[in-house]
C-alpha cells in the first residue's frame, strides 16, 4: 500500500509545529546518521543498502528537512507534524498520545511498516527510511518534544552571542555549530567517547524512552535571561553531545530491530484511555 494513501492532512500543524527551525540542523542530523552507520548489524546494513544504495545514513538524514521547501500540500501540510511530539510538563507521551493529524511517533510506526511491507514500492521505502533516520534524530533534540505552549521554543526569543534568534534555533544549530567542527570530525570525537557500557545502556529502540528523556531535559534548558553566550554553552555542551551520541546509538538499535527478520517492526505504546 503506497504511503501517501494513509498520510493524513495536518490541520493543526501550523499551531504547534516548531516550523521556523529544523531539528539539529544539517550537522547534527549527519552526526547521528554517521554514528548509527557504525553500529548497524549485518541484516540492517544489507537492508539499508537495498533501499538506499550507496546513500549513507548521514546523507539521508537531512532529506525530510530539505523537502520542506517543496510547495506541495504533502510537504507543507501533511508531513509537518512528523518532526515533533507534544508532551506537556508533568505528563508522559503515553498519557497524552498523538493529536488527530499524527506526530513523530505515529509517523515512525507507519514508516516502519512501510519499510517492512514487501508490496511497498522502492520509492515509498526510500521515503520511509529517510524519514525514520530523521525522526529518530528529531526526538533526541529536547525541544522537539514540545510542551505545547511555545512551538518547541520557537516563540522564546533570545540572543546567542549578540545575534537575535530563538531558543529552538539555538538547540538545532547554534550549539552544535559553536564547536566549529565538520560533522565527520564531531562524529569521530563523540564515537570515541561511547563506552561499551553506554552502548549497551543506550541501545533501546523504544521511542517512548527517548521522548521521556527529551522532555526531562527540555524542562531544564530554558534560560533565566535571554542573552545567551559562554555560560549557556558551558551549561549545555555535555547535554548536546550526549543527545547526539545517543541519537546515533538509538537509530542503529531501531534499524537493527526493524530489519531483523524474526521480530515485528518497532511500535510505540498505545495511548492510555
């Protein structure tokens, strides 16, 4: 069944989507993809290659953000909610669930089913896999687990070393770019620090775990004053680097489970009633 047959129109996207910035920016998403590439098992590596060919996970990681420039309704409306979830403070995703137009979790489940559907076209599988790579990265950016009040920090105006911006953009790109490293350099640095114990502890393919972590972090990163510079970078550097590293490990874990022939596709918990 082609993916677009079940894609839903996102009627509430404009009100909630963190639309003025893209999660992690190009460098952060590439780092997550490159770290994940190192931890794919043989089945996942073969499965990814069968769908993407020579395209790496780092290369695939930014495609859904690039396509947001496409003027079609699919990219401007339908796909907009698939980059984030909304979890108010004091709640869990399992308690609040997804809105009618869907979100990153519901999209991830659908894309996983598309990748594993033997009847899906190659084009649909490519779209699905590229989105999976991107969504896993998105859910590790704390402000892509929004609290429902400020569009994932887009409405929080700040300055970063004197430049006017917003908190979401600071987390998407500014904090990563402050390192002044290429994505390959940052990948090497972060990969070298991942201990065997961390690799084991972090290797969960459950999106609800990632979301819970991001929500907890999100509530600690709102600044007391809008002028951000060295002190804010010092406070958040370790968090940013850990979320990038965890995103890479979790992406590999998700794909390893997804392409395992003897297990069902990863699926989030259903909403509590």
